[in-house]
């Protein structure tokens, strides 16, 4: 079934929506099925890429699917290894490069990967004796490695706009399962919201930060479906409803990062489309903008009623009694300050991969992993981290100047930039979606049937 979905590009994606709605119910009722589904997806992905020889970017489609699926598998304990998502994407991308090759200008990202090596070699010598060195390195370096390898595949790789929209759609399919799971886990928001802290109950029993990230991504994915991929009135209404439902469930996680990120992605996309379309299209975007404002007001009002007004206090950075909190970033700024101090104390090589958590505990007494990938790279990689970050910042922006047909480029870039500032690179999504900003997009259409 899934092979047919990947290879043939079925026009009626509503059937696939239904499959994943059922999948979400199945994994909620029978979580052990996730232990079967995770290796099945991985093995099926390898089979499809070999079978098609990656002739139509099947590696991208399978990676996109895993990116959308990863948090669901984490929620249901369906992964045999903690970094399943990133490792799967890396394997698919390497296979894709084997069959399709890469641009000779992708050396920028090969250089990026080399910049990570010195601090990895330092790790065994600086980490505490009781630390699991393999896990400490994998936890911190798998995200950047996933980004580097995926970026090498994507940099200047030709893809049609239709196929890129399909990639976005493949991220969305398993996100529907996530949405169903979260709703089944907590159908009544009002009963579990008692404070302005991030809420695990409304997040399906999972970490609100990562849940907010993927639900915010879902807002964008289904807005794209609504705006660019709805061929009938029924599809338009359904995709609009799903966009609104993702927005509501994202809001009530009480984790603000994903919501802000999803709205920023939509704003950048609407801005680009507005200036690329004709007068009729500009009018349509204007009407959609008004409808977004009205629907957003309704979602906000409903969220206020379901949370007894606590969601407003959350976004105003207040506690349940309406008192202003001392920290605007839930204490993350203290972690970031400690990492900047590590960089200033160790400006050349940094403190070594995985060491920042131990070093921070020594400096501040705070035992917590980094939430900010930028300050983590500075702390652990030093000057090499600075060079790596400069590559990550400037290559996509320079690409935008010569790739104006890539209407999603700025949205993808802003997702990466905002996400790594509140959720680091714990999941594969920011690495993969960053790399999508590097694709060379054209408006030609292909018939895959």
C-alpha cells in the first residue's frame, strides 16, 4: 500500500488522510503496534529507494514521512533507538546520494561536517567517567550530522514545485496521527489546565516543547494544503478545518514556540505568494488573510474559554494569579548565558561535545540539556561552531537570491531558526526542513501516474 502511495503520487490524498487518522486511533489503543510500525517504515523506505533508484526523490518523500512520524513513535515508545528519526533520515539521504549524486557545490556542507569533528574527538577526554560517552555524543551531534548530510543531498538539487508540495504533504500524513492521538489522550482541555506552565496532558503525555513544535509544523503543512493543494470545495473546507484544529491543539500545549513558529511560516509564505501572483491572486490572498484573522480570533476565544483565561496569561508571561514571571523564557536564558560563558572561556575548541550539560551543572547547579542549538554549538565547538553557524545562516539566504521560484524557502528557514532557539535539534524536523530550503525549485509539472 505505502509503496503505491510513494511511487504513483495519487491525486486523492484524502484516502491517505483517512489511513493516518485510523493509524492514530490504532496506536492510541494498541501502542505496541508502534514497535512494528517503526522498523516497517524504515525497511520499506530502503526498499522503495532501491526499487526506484531514487529517480524522483523518493529519499526525500520517505525522509519527510519519518520527520512527521518521529514524535508519534516517541510518544508510543515505538523506537528501538532514541535517535531513530535522525538516523533514518541519514540512511535515506545517503542512499539518495548514491543513486542521484549531489551538486559539486555541496562541499560547503561537507566542510560544515568537518567542523564538527574536533569537539567530537575531545569528548572522550573531557566527559566525566560515569557518563555514557556514546549517548552523550549521539544526543548532541546527531542533529547537526543529520542536517549536514541532508543539506548535501538537497543543495541545488532540482525538484518541481509539485514534488516539493508532495514532500510537505508527506510530513503532514503522520502528523494527522499525532493530532488524533493527542485528542484521544485528552479530549477535554478544560479538565486538565490549572496553571500557565507547559501542559503534558494536553500534549498527549509527551514533552510540550516537542509536541508544540510538530503541531506548529502541522499548522503550516495543512495551510499549504488549503492554499495550494485543494482542488475541490470539500478539500478546501477539510484542510481549513485541520489547520484550525492543529492551531487549537498547539495553543493548549501552553508551549509557545511551536505556535509562534507556525504563524511565522504562514506569514512568510503568504508574503512571497502575494508578490508572485497576479491581481486576482493578490485579492485571494487578501481575502484569506481576513479569514485567517477571523478564524484565529475564534480559535483564541475558544481557547480562552477552555483554559479559563489561562492561555492569555501564558502569552502575557504571567502565572495563574496574573503575576508577571521573572523569566520570559522559562529559565532557558540562564542555560544560554552559561553556554556563552563556556564559549568565552574556551573560544577555540569549545568544551567538547556533550560536556556543556556537565559544565553548566558545575557553573550554575542547573542540570538540564540545552534548548538552544546556537549557544550549544558555541559552547561545545568554539570557533569551529562559529564557522559552522555562519555556513548555516548565509547559504540559504544567498540561495534565495538566485532561487525565487522556491516559495517555501523563507518559511523553511524560519522554522529551523526559531525551532533551534527553543527546542534545539532533539528531533529530525529542523535539520530536514532546513535542508529543504536549499532545493532548486522549478514550476514544471510532472505526471507520476
